[in-house]
């Protein structure tokens, strides 16, 4: 076993948007770095999730880096909500433009990382047995990067192809003339079903939980809007930083319960017509008060009943949990797809899948012939990628063991017992609740500022203190408890994976509050961390 690049300052795991920006920033502060990336290409989430219809739910001009003014000006987005191939092109453009690829090793999967206490060095090992020694290690492994596929009896007997949305093949997939079994109605399923249904001969959708989806009303980018945006980018970015989610929307400060029903319906109609996630900001208490939430939820159900012609199918599609409990989805023709005569909806609550045979899905009631299966069944979110790597800290303890009853971090940035290990958008930070690009920039800026300061002061070791980490864990739960989302089963609290500890993972107090805490911690000589 050979140790590669023994003088490395920072080893980065992952070359998605976090890894890319990290390389750029680390070079600026004069630290050597290398990113190891499992994929054959860069882009992370946007490299793997190439299923039909994959696109971002945050408007394109906001889902982009703000750190370089020329980059902002030169890139042209073609649609209001960018499709996956264009976001991947953008990642490639960023990598080329800042000459990042010479610091990335592709097709290199990290399997373990061990903190060597005798020389305060991280030793990181890849699948092929190569070892890298570095002072620091940063996990830029993403929040939704380990696809989850349920165990289905007899899956091995199924003779057709099985596609997971989160690990879609690179080659063209055709469903023409095929009978497709489609499992999962989260964001990925809701985006891809309408496209699969247009191509396939028949689609049977197996739905476990009906979800809420608002129309995207996606469109080609308006050149005038693009011009205005570019002219005002600095102001717009600053304004976005003041919002809870880091996305420029138009939140209403009124309570849903303080306005008459007629007015409320008009507001909901306007937001529905505008489309996208700003629907959740129609009133200030939709996400926090059950009664307020019910007004919006009822509006949604009536929309579904209005769109879907078969009343029984419409009822099956009406969600039974609060709006925004799970992540609200954004679609193009999702509900309309159930009016096609080649699409059938089956509720797994009424008739669960018993097994698969070579050419059929067998529910408790019937056998449904299928030539291909699509699993849009989500991810082992937020902790999956970290727990998949054997990460050993001080005294040989593993991160997986330490997190057995749920992740514990300080600010979602570091973990007690694991010195010099940082996570970008880790559990306990706002991450998935916000505009990921803005969350990534904030984390990378914080980490690299910290490393620069340590370098200047000749410090070599940083670790989160146990007591501050415990306090932060309580703060994350306190902030989450204000939201109906913390009470609903979802990937936010680990409920989508059987046996996973159920702890609400993102920090929900909003990006401005979180940013202020991080800045304050840094300004108070990295309060809560021990630095030597
Ligand atoms: P999600 O949102 O976790 O959705 C997964 C879907 O798959 C959801 O409808 C699940 O039902 C369903 N599922 C999961 N396991 C099973 C089993 N065993 N049987 C049947 N159905 C199952 O993942 P996505 O990829 O759609 O989206 C993830 C995020 O990416 C999204 O929120 C955006 O932020 C982008 P359930 O609701 O668990 O009953």
C-alpha cells in the first residue's frame, strides 16, 4: 500500500458543487488539496440523478454560485427551472473556468478514513487500496447521494431492467412499447412519471404516500428578466441572504387564520398560478400551525380533485399529512398524467406488493405484468454517505457508532472525537431546507476562513467540544419542533429507512440566524471548538 501525496493539507471527499468550490477556495488560501470523487464525472447529485425530467426546484439564476462576478455574468440559463443536463454543464463550466480538474481524481471511491493520533493526520483509503495522508479531511459528500431501494421479495427473479432515479444509466433509456411498474411518488417520481408515461405503453404507479405537488409553470428564460437579474445580481444575492431559505420568494407575513376564506382562496390561486415553492409562503403560519395548514391543504386537495377526472384516483392522490410536512414537490403535469388511459394508480396502503416474479408485480390483490421497473424510492439522506465510509476518529471510535441513535454535530460542521474533519452541509445545518448553493458557499467560506486563520496562527488541530455539540443538538431539535415538518415521517427525520434512528436532521431556524451564529462563533475565537 503506497501513501500518495504525503504532504497534502486537505483531502476532499466528493466533487459536486461543495467539492468544486472548496478546491477553488483552498487554493486561494495557499493550502494543497485533492478531491476524490466516486463518479466518472464531477457534479455529484447532478451527475447521478439523470432521470427523465430531473430539474431544480429553485429558480436557475438563484441556484448558482455567487462567488465570482464574471461567472455570474457569462453563464446563460435557458429555463426558469434548469434541467439536470444544463446544471451538469454549469458544474463542468465552473471546473474548467477555475482549472479545478487537476485537483480531482475521478472514479475513486473512498472506503475509509482514519485519524492517526500519533501524528494528527487523516489517512484516507480508496476502494482500490490507495492511501492518502492529509492534515484535514472534508466530507463534501452531499445530502442525497446514497440511493435507497426497498427490499422487495423476488426482485432477483424479475427479468426486466430495474432503474433507480438516483442512479440512472448514462445511455438512453427507452420505455417505448413497455409496461412499466413505477414505485415512489416523491420529488423524483413526480418529475419523471409524466415523461415515462408519455413514452411507455402502460404505467402502473405504486404509491405508498400521496404527496403534495404544485405546478412549476416552467418556461424558457426571459431574456429581459435575465438582463435585469444580471444587472442587479449583487443586490439580489444580498436580499436572498436575508430570507430563511436563501431563495428570493415573496413571503406573506399575515396569518392564514386572520383573513376571510374568499381572500385566502384568491391568494392561494395566485400562488398556484405563479407556481413553485413560493406557495408555502402564502401565509406565515402554513408550516407551523395545523389549522392554518389545513386551509392550504384543502385548497390543494380541491385542485387535485379538479384536475384528476376519475374521483377514486383523485382521492387516492389526496395527501393525508400537513402540506410541507414532507418536502413539497414541484411538477409539470403530474396530476394530469393520471387522466391518461395508459396510467393506473395503485395504493400500496390498500394493496401492498407481496413479491416480484419474472414479468409481474404481485400485490395482495392481483398480478400486474411489467417489462421494466422504475424505483423512485429516494435516498438514505443526510447521513447515508458518511455512514457508508468507515470513519474512525480518536480512540478508534467510528462515526457510524457515534451516530447510531442519530447524528450529532456542532453546527453541522464538525463532530467531537473527529478532529480536523469537516462536513459541508452536514446534519445539524440548514442544508436541504435551503438553497443548497447558498448553504454550500456559506459552509465552504466558514471552513476555509477557519483553516486560513489556523495556518496564520500556526495551529494544527481543531475539534468540536462535546458540551457545545450537545447544546447544538438541543438547539437543532428546538428549532425543528416549531415546524409541522418535524412531526411528519420523511427523509428529514430518517423515517424513510427502516431501522434508521429517527432524529430531525436539518437546522430549521433559517439561513440568516444560522449564518449569524457561525460568524459569532468564529469571531469569538471559534467558541465551542478546541484549537491547538
Ligand atoms: P423521496 O422524497 O424520499 O420519495 C421517495 C418515494 O418512494 C416516496 O413516495 C416513498 O413513499 C416511496 N417509497 C420509499 N420506500 C418505499 C417502499 N418500500 N415501497 C413503496 N414506496 C416507497 O425521494 P425523491 O428521490 O423523490 O426526492 C428526494 C429529494 O430530492 C426531494 O425531496 C428533493 O429535495 C430532491 P413514502 O413517502 O416514504 O411513504
